[in-house]
C-alpha cells in the first residue's frame, strides 16, 4: 500500500522515494490527505444533490417535484458562461465591495 500511495504521486521505484527528504515526504503525505478530503467533499456534495433533486413540495393534497426538469436544477450552459467570463463575474459578486473597502 505504501508503494501504491507513492505511485499515485508519480514515483515508480523505492530509489526515487529514497531521494526524498523528510520535509518533502511529509508535504507529499499532507497532499494525499488533502486530496482525500477533497474526494470526501465531492462525495458528500453528490449525496446532498441526490437528496435535493428528489425534493418535493406540497400543492394541496399532492406532492410535486420542486425541479421538473434537470435544467431547472442545473443549467449547464449558464455555468459554462460563468466559468468563461471569469473576472467579469467577480465584479458583480456579493463580495465585490470588499475590495473598495480595503483600498
């Protein structure tokens, strides 16, 4: 398991591992732990989204889905546009006034 974990970091042999200093090794192991935290976050987010997409609201005596179409739950095109605009979006974010205050 030790070698398998280090192979994930790009090491192919114990000789390469032996050339690591202790601080480098500790940093690599910290990176592995942080990567695991990121994976756990993604898994928990997926579980939450699975729950959210099944949400229903009461209308009279019936329950109807909150999201009737996937596009209402997640608008892919809109998210792509946001990602491509990048800095333009950050000007309109709710934290945009903080920069003015700091200046």
